C-alpha cells in the first residue's frame, strides 16, 4: 500500500471515528440544543465564569440560601448556567424516571409525566398548572396526552424563551402557556386551576410550606395536586459521613437549599390545609432503578466534556462552561451513589386534595 492510499485510509478512519464519537455516541434523547449553541442563558457570554463563582459563594454563606429573599437569585443563576447543557446532554424534561424494560429513556420519561396528569383526573379543556416547568418538556407531554390547557411557571426568563420556542415547534402553543415568576409568589388569582402538578421542582423552595401554601391558594376547591419530591429516605443516617457527603453533593450540584426527609412531606401538606389522597416512593420495587441512565451515560459525559472543553478553548462556548459541565458530572456521581445506597429518591409522590369547603 503506497503512502497516499495509507494516508487516505487513515484519514477516512479518523473522520468516521470522530463522527461516531461526536454525533452518534451519547444520549439517545432528541436534544433541543446543539453543542455549538451552548450559552449561559440570560447571562452574557463574558460573565458566565463570574456567575459560576458567584453560585458557589452561596454555599460559603449557607444562611443566605435559607431565606425566600435569596433563593430566587440562587436558583435563577443555576438555571442560567445549566439549561443549555441539560437540553443538550439530557433532553427537554429536566427530571428522572424509572427505567422501563424494552422502552427508551424518552418513552419512560413520557410515561412518568403522563402518570402525573392521570392522577389529577383532568379532562380536555381543564386549566392546570405546572409549578416549576423548566423548558416545558413535561408540559408538552401532558398537554398532548390530556388535552388540558397547561400554564407553566419558572423563575428563569431564559427557560421561558426556550419553552415558548419548543411549544411552537411542537404545535402545542395553543395549549401551553409559560409565565416567568416565583412559585412562592405566583401571579394568579385564588381558585384558578383545575389541577396542579410539580415534577422535581419544589425541592428548590427554602421552605416547602411556602410553595405548598401558594399552590393551595391557586387550586380550585375539590381539585388535586400531585408532586414528585426529592427527599432522603428511611435509610439515610445523619451520623453516617458517607451519607452526609452524598446528600451535600446533590444539594450543591442542583441548587437545593436543603433536602427534606420523606416523612416531612405529608405533614407539611396537611399543615397548609391539604387532604392526603396517596403517598408513595415511585422508585421502590418493582420500579427499575432511575439512576441506570446516569450510569449508562458515563461515556457520553466524557465525550461531552471533551467537546465542551474544545468549544470553550475556541471561544465558541463561554468561559466557565467547562466548570459548569464538570460540576454536573460530579453531581451525577453523587446522584448515582444516592440511588445505589437507597438514601435518596427524586420521585417521592404525594397526591393531595384541596377540600371542597
């Protein structure tokens, strides 16, 4: 084989390998973002790294993230930093779901979302609220499944823009509306909604009773509210240093003021006036592990990290994007350890009713 043929063959193999590595290997989900579009959300290109450093200052002054006044800025900064990376590497639904044998992660995610609205028992034309809607992945699945009109609220203006783009592209903008606001002080009148759901969102509230009280206020009497909560389980031990390390790693990597124990959820709901209809951990057997997708995605994480590093070095991705991606990679490990040890669940389900009177 002459030198030219050898060179052409080697070039073809390298090009094919790069195509497979960059375009095929990785998340099986349909992404709403591409790598060269990564940004800092509403944060300007040159300030992403500064905002990342500012995010970590909240944990050096933990008392600042225990009050409602400071949490909105804390959570807003986090979602400006991570939204594009979440969409690119995970998909449009920023939550977990139990694995379903023979089903893709996308199908399992939709089934998890559809179950939430099925529990509410709403009908086409009803008006329901998504409290903490992100870029609207669950909203679109739920609107398409139920025919209900879904109003989503998120603290992050960039997510509002992304959700509206996705809603229009999916042809669901007539059923899906997105509002920028704080779910601790929602811009809705009393008794507005025929149902409310929140999927792994209220964990960002400094005090759960504050967001539950707001949801209670805007929900019509006799209607239902369902939430999938991030909590520590009965296996968590506060005197176990490994347990504490795992939970703190999850909190710091996901903008959480502090994870609650599963036993607190129903008591808080009853405290604000709800009747408890049903409560269970959807991660318990026979459900398949929700963290399987994190384990399977390790190679994709490394692939993505290489891409982010290159794009950042070229000035295409903002400086600081590599730091954010590394933070999320480490957080994925803490989440996996939380699942493996059984001390953490992101899907403690509680179904509540607002009394008729």
